[in-house]
C-alpha cells in the first residue's frame, strides 16, 4: 500500500487541473471556431493531413507527466519490514512427560522439535535466539546467540521430565534476555518469548506472576497450545489424559501483548511458527519510491516532446 509522507503537496495538483481545464476549453473553443469558418475547402488545405487526434497525444502525455510529478512531491512510500537491531527471541519448549503423547504424530515432542528447528532456520541471521526447556523447573539450554548450530543441537537433545513449570519458563527466559550485551546501545534489546506448552502448570511460580514480570519488562510472550484434548500418556501402567490448557496460555499472551496460537498437528505447528517468523522481531519502516514517480514523469515528458516534434515540428 502506498503512503504519502507529505500529502499536503497534493495541492500541486490544483494548477495542473487548471491547465487541463484550459486545454479542454481551448479544444472546445477551436471546434466552435471551425464550425463558424464556412470555407471548408480552404480550412482543409491549411490543416496538415493525418494529424487528427494525434495532436492530443503529446498534450495528454505532457499533462500526465505533470500529474505524476505532482504526486512525486508528496514523497510516496511503501511499508517495508526490516529486522530489529539486537532482536532477541527466547524459545521455551515444554518437555513434561505429557509431550510423549502420540495424538500428534509421531509424538508431541518429536513434532515440536522438528517445527522448532524449522522456525530457527527461517529467522534472520542477525537475530539472537536462545532456548529454554521446562518441566519441574526451567533451564537455559542455550543463551541468546546468533550461532544456529548450538540451538539446533540443543533442540535435538531435548529429553522429557516430570511436571510442568510454565511460569518458571517465562521467568527464566526473561533472565536470559537480560544477558544480551548492549553493544553500545542504550536499554534492553527488543525481545520476544515464544512459549510452547501442552498442559497445565503443576510446579513453580504462577503464570499470573510471570505475565506481570514480562509486561513490566516490556517483553511480549507469544504462546502455542500444542496437542489435542484426546492426548493420553502412560505413567507406569496407568493411562492419563493430557488435554491442552488453552485458557491459561491465551491469558498470558493477552496480558503481555503477545500472540496466542493453537496447533493440533506438526503441520499446524509449522504454520504457526512461519506466521510468527514473519511478525516478531521486525519493525515497519516507510521506504520512499519518489524516484519511480520522477522517472515516470520524466519519460512521459520526454514522450510528449518527441511526439510533438515528430508530428508538429514543435514542442508542446
């Protein structure tokens, strides 16, 4: 979508409109004069043959050039996306025992590993990426880094444990974000937390406290409710249902101004990550395209002059 950075320059269209009006009036006036001129044979001998409507072509090109150049004065621009400097994304993955459920093929954890790896690969190389795993506690497996191989190896090595400390995952991610070097910049880096979980919190600090801490740090938490309500795992010899806690994860995203997603398959999870990758860690910046308007205006004016010389031996 084209935006005008200096829209008040549209006033330049007013004199252009006046010129167009005068030109149209002159053409109508010329027709009236031609009708009053009764000696048609003499008139046809004075007017060069073959010009006809061609006399309007060069004038039209010239007037269009004025219109385009007037729009060029408004500094037209289009929105472009560019990665934020020092952008940091913490990926927090649930490794509780419920992630061994097979309602998502082959298992929730294997599907999560594959999708997370694809997500990391698509991020710009300038992004810092860190990894937190959480079960009964949360641990920083990889501090924010631009080194993708370390993240990939850590994702592949995720192992399952008991309990689900979702709130601790947010607190631990916030601690990791604070370790990002300033690199001469003022203030903390622009950061996001992407939290994937499939169950209810059973350990650690509450999600309410975690959401408040993330909001205070101005770090949005985007959450993914991964799995289905039909998931079942065996603890010992006892099957246990492991439904997804959507309300809690959605609340975290709302409070911290992040995004909430649901994914019930490996393919859906990949689409979620793809959507995230195109929205987080970027800023929208207007990019001027004034040069295109100037170029088009120049070409139209050039055509107007060339056609006028070709057909009338004069400039418009």
